[in-house]
C-alpha cells in the first residue's frame, strides 16, 4: 500500500501538470478506443441483428486494417430497423 501511495504522489502531484497529463492521456485513450470500436458502435446504433458478430470480428481482427475495414463495411451494409 505504501508503494501505491508513493507512486500516486510521484505521478500526480510532484510532476507539474501531472493531473492534466493524466487527464489528457485518459481522454486520448477513450477517443482511440471509441475509434477502434466504431464498427461495433455503428452496428449497435443501427440495431443490427448481427451486432455481436460485428463486435467479435472487430475485437479479434480489428487490429489489422483489413479486419477493421471488413467490420466497418459489415456495419454500414446491414439493414437498420
């Protein structure tokens, strides 16, 4: 527990702008994560019946550009209700 407190003090309070840097990192991470899962989010917003398949494709093969493009194509080409 002592080490966690020391690390938190070092990262957040002793470095000038540590809270700002941490906040900016978390915001950038959230934006990147939402961009990565954009095909799954689009499929969910369009109420696609195959949203879970698109999410799985995006999760497993989205790291490759081809897998992400296939998931995006599948999300946009599906029928919305």
